[in-house]
C-alpha cells in the first residue's frame, strides 16, 4: 500500500509540474524549460539524500545500476520531459496529459518482458480503469479546446480560445509517453537489489546525468542565446515546474524502490 500511496502523490505533483510548465511554454520554449526544470532536481535530491542519510548509497551502487540510473534520467528528464513540454505547448495539458498515460501500457509491457512481473486479473481490471479515465478526458478536452470563447472580434465572429497544433502535439505526447514508460523499468532494474533508502541517491545520479546532457545539448545546438533571453516570468514558471517535477520524482523513485 505504501508504494501505491507514493505513486498517487507522485502523479498529483506531476500534474502540478505540467500546469506550471504550460504557463511558461505559452511564450517560452521547451529548451528554456529544460534548462531550469532539470538542473533544479540535482540540489533537491542531494538535500533529500543528505537529510535521509542515504548519500552513502552513491558508493554502494554497482556500475550496472549506475548506468541504468543514468539512462533513466536521460530518457525521462531529457527525452520525455522535452517531448512533454513540446506537446503541452502545442495542444495544452488537457489533451497532452491523457495521451501520455499510454506510458502505463509501455511500462507494463516492459515490466512483464524485462522484469518478469506478472499481471493478475485484479491488476488487469485496475489498469483498465486507470486508462479509461484518460481516454474519456481526451474527448472532453478536445471539445473544450475547440469551443469558441465568449469574446468576439469586430466582425462579431466567435474567436477561438486556443488553436491546438494536433499533429505536433500528439506526436510529441506519444514520444514523451515512450520515454516516461521506459524509465521506470530502468529505475526498477537499478534499485531492485537496493533498500528503499537508496532511491534518493539513485535519483541524484539520474538527475545529474540528465543535467549534464541538457548542458551539452544546449551548447552543441547553439541555443545558449535562447536560454539567456528567457523572461523573468517564464523563469518563475519553469522553476515552479522543476520543483514540482523534482518532488514528483522523489516520490516516484521511492515508490519504484518499494513496489
């Protein structure tokens, strides 16, 4: 039950991460969002590991576990998060979020094939119910996105509240689901022989590897100027998204280590 509760709290804080990120990417870019939201997780996990006296686990992990944790960070925090921000910018969190829940199916399939986990009838029913909610939310969100606002233009024609870019949004939502669905398997494979207390130290490795890749990508792609011209308002929203994302990952890594 502890793992379920932690996973639920992780989902709730991740939703706040998406909400704050949405406000920022309205006028900012996905790269700007990554430049703040990913590195902010390093001090968060460091402090968490320090307070819980789990920093020592950094020297206890095998090379295999370190590689899995680093790959999980890159797949989730760089690939998944970048695609997530692109999809949220294109179609909004109401449409992107439910589609990203397909990551559950990806994680499920990999858990069975790679980790040898079993799906009981009760689990199957639960998974079906979890996926039905997002499926209905997609339809409702799409109708709301297409609904005209109450404001009118000088010609008295309805003015759309938001014009979603469906092709781009759904493409990146699917790609983010792939990243989000793969990373739990890597984390679980790295932490399966460790105690629950090792989860924060493991998250520190993941965030450190992801932050390094983000820095390299920004410099190599010549997007330093884009990051520098980020507005103070966007920096605030991306910082808030990073804090909520970091808290969500703390809960998530803990959940994966115990359940």
